[in-house]
């Protein structure tokens, strides 16, 4: 019986050269951006090791067997320092003056998007001027917002001149909160601005290249077709997400159902959707395989069509990855070259990193590549025991093994980032992945028949019913008991150990080394031991603070695995999961609902004269101060004074009752009240923390 060994592994690596150069490139990017940030130019090191490689070749070192490894080392270091150079050549810095009012010339580069309260427009800042005369050229992408009820509309290619202030995107207000500022920076967007549409002067239009104009027109045309197909709201939102990658019409409840059932990837245009488009084009154009020249022409048609579709769908990481891989496949087929899957995967990754080195920190990029890597590596091995199966049984087993392999490849990222695991993902995907293909085929038919109103109405009715059934299946899985395991906390050590365990499993499946069983067991034991240690720390943990949430008071108190929160009346029933969920999960709570919620004006246990004794600290709440029963004599010494909206009570009155070591100013105070408290705190030399500008105030024992 043949056994895969180290020599076979080395030979596989040699047959996939882009694997050998992409890995050091990724390591160089991570090293420069996240770890040490080398100050010396990476380009100099690249030049040095290129000369070293030239020297090795000149003296024919490759003929000396013990020194052969020096070639591989030089190649590794060349591309490692290339990764460092890419980060150094693409600094995350803005050329736009921030926090200053200036005149700006803006080019609209995407179709505007309507949000709940405003219209978002992606623009390119082409020039700015302090006085409207001395213009400085610029070329930087940014985002402007306009009032949603504005009567004016703008289109890609419009040039606007306006006077406004660009501000840096605010950092996250709380620990573990999604860092929107960092997310935009990696897309080379460093600032945003709110622009009064009535004061924005359109000076020109059509200032956009032909290709982009076609893409924007197709996006608008596709949207209009689906609107004219008379789809209901949820079905329209899903159709839009499936066909052109537009997910802004999805309601949170429906999106959560797809997430909890483990099928949310169906709503993001990815390899599945690009693959379906590729299959449709290949089927329609199969008659062109008869002649070599026609086959070349067929390949060009498919390439152009794939990238037009990718552009319409927004060019997200997963779409670009899939389009690149299929493009490489098509080009290889056109010229009868080999189609190494690993090599194609690495080549697409290499190209994306050259275009934007920061793309590797995008969660969508990570999930896309890990899912494909998991499928390519694990799925054939999972199918090996069933290789004699045929017909429908084989098809079902292939669907199961593909789903399990993709889930296994992405598991560390899913648990670490999303902190949830869909329990019934296997069954849901087994039904919905092939069904989604049918829905997409019908969607293509709807678009193809849009020229005839009757045919559009009939095909739209069929599409609406099919998506309704799809949503029903998703909601059914979501409604099942324990449909998803939420509130999973995986720290960095556990995530690393889980990744190591999966890699060890991969080695075991290839090399059949029995010692891998022990290594996997040790790694998994480390995961559970780390989790047990964390749980023990939580059982003796005490902490209190105030979260930074928009225009609200949200104080929390945690002790030995239990806790409660105090909120202002207006936000008692408002969800702040986006701001607090990840941090509370780290502290042992699945969501904010696990904290008992009290109102600022409730009777709060262990509170006397507006002072709460917690974890050996005295915390005073201004809202609990009874102005009709003021303290007499010396003010009461407290460690912290939580200042919130209080009726008819001046800061001087509160400070005549309490003598705080620190003042915490809540975010639900009007701006003038915040200013009053800051002035009096500075005059009395009392340290203070302004939640509105400094974010959450957290303290732990």
C-alpha cells in the first residue's frame, strides 16, 4: 500500500511555486503591520538578498547538495521583505486636512446608498482650498453623508464643490467593539464629513471612465428589474443579495436567521455565486469548444463576463478571490496549461496582496481563502472511504464533506470573530446550497425576460415563491432548539491552539503518523485548560464601569459571575449589543440580556444617599441624589461620581454633597451640561472622564 511521505510533500510544494512565495509575502505584511514595524527600508533588504541569490547562482552553489537550502532561504527572505515593502509603500495616512473647514472638490465614485437617517456617498477628494482660490491637488477616497430627506440626487461621475469639515472616523468606544475606523483605513478611507446638499454645487458630470459607468448603470438596471418583478420585501432583499451582492435592504431579523442557521454565506456573493455564473456561461457557450480559435474567444467572453459580474457585485474579497481563481482556470484552459488548485489559490492571494496588502486583515478575505483551502485539502480525504459510492448517494456525501471541510477550515476565525456556532449548519447547507443554485438560475431568467412585462411578472412570481421557500427553510432551522451556540469566548491562545489542532489533523490525514493523535490531544487539552482557567478567574472577578453608548447612560457592575446594569429610562429597552456584546462575552455573559437591568431612578440595592458600595468602592449616582434632603456639613467622600441627566440640579449642588476622587460624565447629558461639568471639575482640580469623547470607563479588580 502506497504511503504519502515527506518526499511527496516536498515535490507537491515544488509543483506549486506560488505557495512558496505567497507565504513569506503574507508573513512580511503581518510582521510590518501588526508586530514590529521595521524602520529600515524593506526594499534594501530585498536588493541585498536578490544580489545574494545572484551570487549563489554565479558560483553554482546549487550543485553543492548541503548548500542547496540557501536558495530556498533567499527566496523566502526576498518575498518576506517584499511584504514589508508593500506596507511601507502604502502608509495609512491621510492627505486631507482634518477638523478644518475648507473648500473641497469631490468626485462621486459610487451610487449613493440610503441608510436609516442619511444618504452615504463614496467620493474621491480631488482638491481642497482654504480660501477657494489656492487649490491643492489630492486623490483620496472618502465618505460624505447628506440628509436622507434631501430633494437633490447625485450620480457617479458628478463633481461637487462644497465647504465642509472632514473628520477622522471615531475609534471604538468600548473594548472588543468592532473597529470601524481601522476597517475603513485598510480600504484607504481616513475621514468622513456631513455635507449640506443644498450648499453642494454640482460643477460637472460624467467624470468617470466608460467601464465604471457601465457597471453603475448595470447595478441600477438590475435593481430596477427586481423592483419591477413585484417581489415582496424580504424576498426582494434576498434576491438583491444573491444576484448582485447588495445586502443593504436585508432586515436585521432575517440576517440573524441566516447567521444562526449557518447559511449567511449564501447572501454574500462568493465562490458559489461566481461558480454558478461560470457554469451558466460555459453551458451556453459550449458550442464554441469545436475549434481552437472559438475556444479562445469563449475564454475571453467568460473572463470579461466574470469581471463585469464581480464589479456589479462590489468587488468584495470573496468575489475577487473567486473571480481570480476562475480567471486563472480559464486562461490555463485556453492555453492547455496545468490547473494546480493550490497554485491558483496562492496566485490569486498574491495578486490581491500586491494590489492592497491590508486585505489580509479583512475577515471576508480570511474566511474566503480558509474555506477554499479547507475544501481543497480536506474534502477529498473525507470522501476517500466513500469512493465506491455512486449516484445520488455520492452527490449527497460530496455536499456533506464539502460543507464540513469548509466549516473546519474557517472554524478558528468564526469562533474568534463571531463568537457563535450554528448547530444545524450541516443540514441547512445540505438543503440550501443546491437550492440556492436553482434560485440563482431563476434570477438570471428573470433578468433575461425583463424586456417583456408579462414574462417578467410570471418569472418574478416564481422567483418570489422560491425565495419565500428559501427564507422559510432558514427560519425553520433558526427556530429549532439550540439552533446556534452563542456567547462563545475564544482568546488568542485558544484560537492558536485550535488552528494548530486543525493543522495537526491535516498532517495526520496525509502522513498517517500515529504520534499526531497525541499531539492533537495535547493541543485540545490546552484549549479546554485555558478555558477552565478563564472561567475560574471570572468566578472571582469584580468589575464596574460605564459603557460608551450613543446618547445613553449605561453603567454596569459585575461580581463573581453575576451582574447588573443601570440605564437611563429612555434606553431601558434599547439593544446595545453592537457596543457591548463582545466585551460581556469575555466577562462570561452571552449578551447584555444576562445582566439584570435597573433604571437610574429605581430603588437600587446597597445604595444609601445616592451612594453604591461595590467592590470596596463608593460610587455616587447624581440621579439618586434627593435635593430635598441635602447633606449637612462636610460632603461625603466617594471614589467615583457618575454624572447623568438630573432634573434641576446644578453641578455645584451635587459637589456640595459629594467629594469625588474622579467624575465620570455620562453620554446622555446635553452638550452644555457636559461643558459645565468639565469647567467645574477643572476649576476644583478633580480628575474626570468624559464618556462622549473618551469612550467607556472600565475598571476591574
